[in-house]
C-alpha cells in the first residue's frame, strides 16, 4: 500500500540520520496518515480515505 495522502499527494521524503559521531545513514520521513471518513465535494456519502493529519485538520476547519 502506498504511503501517500489521497488529498494532497504528500508521500515519503528521503533524509539522513546523524549520530553523535556525525555518521550519516539513510532514512525515510513518512507522512502521518490516518484513515478518515470524509465527504468529497459533490458527494453525498462519506467515503473512507487515507489522508495526512494536516489535510484532516484543514478539512474539519473548513466544514
């Protein structure tokens, strides 16, 4: 399953872990996805979508 927000398309980003000895090792920053029931524009029934928490917060603010 793709770790991608269905509203904004936010996905994993590559970066580095930096230890105390300054050794750089690769890592991935994953988006904070949650499953939510949202009504999309033009729809009547709430559907289950995987969205990042930023989109979830914005959608509840505008509703």
